[in-house]
C-alpha cells in the first residue's frame, strides 16, 4: 500500500469565535493510499484540545501507514488493526479509516452509504453554524444563511439572550445552541436554558464544562430542552456517563477515529436511548463527505465545516434545501480539486 501525506492551511471565510478561542485558519492534513492502481483519500483535522498538532498527526500517519497490509475490501479488520497500532491521534486514525473506506468503496464499486445499507434520501437537514459576534453581526449572518433549515449558534459570551433576540428578528427557523462549556454555574445554566426554551431553541449543546458531571445530571433532570454532549465525549466508553447526564451526543469522526468507530458509537448511543448529532471540525469537504455518509443515521447532522472555508482542496457533495445530497459515486464520492 503506497501512502502520501499532504498539509493544508484551511482559511475561514469569517474569523470564527467560540466560548474559548478565535481563529482565521486551521491546519488539516490529507492522506492518499494507493492499492491496485486505485487511490483512496482521507482527512485529518488535528485537535489541540487532545494534544494533537499537525506534526504529531503527520508522525502518526507515517507510522500507521507503514503497518497497513492486506486487501482494503476487507476493511473492517484492516481498520481495527490500524486503530490498535498507535496510541491517541484520533484525527490521524480518522484520516486512515476514511482512506481505507474510500478505497474499499472504489474497489467494490459502491458509495459508503450503500455498503452500510443506508438510504441517502433519509438525510435530515444539516445545521449551519454562526460563531460568537455582536448581536447585529450574528443576525446578519443568520439572514445570509437563508438556504439552511436549521441554524446553530455559539453562545457563552455573556450577551446570549441579546444574540437570540437579534436572530429572531431575521428568521424563525429552528436554532440549536452550543455553549461550548460556557456556563460554569448550574443555576445560571438552567436560567439561560429556560429563557432559550421561550425563543424556539431546539437543543443546547455542552452547556457546562464536561468535567461537571454531577451538575449536568442535576441540569438534565430540570432542563426544558434536550442537552447534547460534545466536549464530554472523548471515547466510546464515555457514552455510559453521557447517557446519565445528557439527552444526546455529538459524535465527530475526528474524535472517534473514523467511520468504523463512529458506527460503533452510534449503535451504543442508540442502545442507551441517546439522540445522535453528527458533528465536524472546521475541515475540508473530504472529511465532511465521510461523516455525511453516516448522516442518514443521525437525528441532527451538523456537517457544515467545509461551508465555512474559502480554499477547500477537495470537491464536495452538494447541499440543496439545507440537506447534503450524497452523490451516487463509489467510496467517499469526492476528489482532490488539483
Ligand atoms: Mg460543540
């Protein structure tokens, strides 16, 4: 198996601010595997929160690529062996999982959703994310996002209710709120959520710091809105605790280590009665495509990471009427643009 690794500087269309940081660009890496003359691609968006840097991600990709062997048509044992071959570095593992699945799909002549027995027509609409800004700017972005049927708003700046009121002056679509651990006091969190419930808000993501599990159990018992774990999910084993403290979980390929573990996580989360949000990082359409193939399994796709960037190195599945329309092409169904 021949392996090539590429570095990308992904530029954001707008400076993106959430409760704890701000950025204009993000590093992504892509990996290309070649087997029997066929090329498969996968994307890594390394996450500093989990100690991942572009350098550590590249080193992990090189180490794991060197150990790949066998026929990608038997993708499951190949991916499970790859996942066990290196500690941490889930973004690198996600990239290799995607590249192996892309190869498998091309070798078998089927899109991933077909290999998994999913119906692309069952894709729920994706949310479109707006970062923290002044209420006026957020309302302007909400007005620009008219094609989307659901918005996701980042809160936790202190001006939260003003932001929601401003959005409601321009649109009445369902709005999901992501506090990114912004409320540290449970009484404050409950008060904020009770206010949000009066404004047509659909759900609240990670209202409190992930470590405050007891406070989240308290909050879950009282919240009028579904609460979704994001930062609280770091591995499939976390789902047991998440099942007690939240109503749902935001699963991201970059945190799971790819599509195979994400499918394990979806099955386990469902068995615990959790709702499924399928999320992403700020990342190329290559990574979004892999997650989108799982979209028919999600309640809340949140797969807009490629729509926020201006220099995507890969092609994308189209979005129309706010839904990702998976192309009927083998593997991931997207390709490098040059
Ligand atoms: Mg989040």
